[in-house]
C-alpha cells in the first residue's frame, strides 16, 4: 500500500463589529488530501485527527486554529508545517470553505505579476468559480473568498494596528 499525503492550508477571518470598529481574528484552517489510501486505513487515520478537532470533508481533514498572521506570514506558517494555502479545485470545495461563514484566505496571488493569477503551487487557475473574491492590497496581492458580498463602498476595512491584516479590499 502506498500512502502519500499533501498538506494545504487556508486562513479564515472571523469579523466582529464592536461599536464602529471591526476586529479581525485570523484563524488557520489546515488540511491534507488523501491519495491511494485503502478505505479502512483512511477511516482509522481520519478518526485519530477528528478526535483532536479536525473536520473531515471529501477525503480531506481540516483543522481550525486561532493564529493571527498576514497572508504571507500565514503561508510561511503553513510551509513550516509541511502545508500550504488552499488551492480550490472544485465548486464543492469552495462551498465547503465558504460554510465557515467568514472571509477565507486562499492560495491565489498575483504578487509575481499584476493581474496574472497563480496558485501557490505555481499553476494557473483552470476553474472559474461564480463567487465573489476580494483582492487584498498590501505587501503582496492575495485573494480571499468572501462569504458575504462586500459592496464596492466597503473597500476600506479598518483593523487594529497590531493586526497586520489587509486594509484595502476590492472585488476581482
């Protein structure tokens, strides 16, 4: 039996509005994909992680932790764990991520070349999803999946200075 696991990670934002200010807490959601597992081995393997708070969905395990990071720092944290930001490969996967009811970091960026979108593994997106993505302008460009439609007037999001999160959002 050949076992191979690839890790991927995404960051979820929990937004809490408190008296005219928005507090954003970054939450890491890491998952790994199963390849070539036999059914009983996968279930046994998954059960150990589910008991520790992981969420199972479509042969993947997702973990939510409360880590405050920028997109770049979050990606670095994922890489140190042998993971990376999520690459969305299907509408089902996108909808699952959106079920967290928060804005979600994904591994799509045009940091290397403006308007040339690449996944963190260097591949070009081949699937066009019918959802609202927000482009975050700060040190580098990245994308979050928005579970709520942000009107164009809501491009500027105030965040506490100690949280180094994107201050400008625009839809792409």
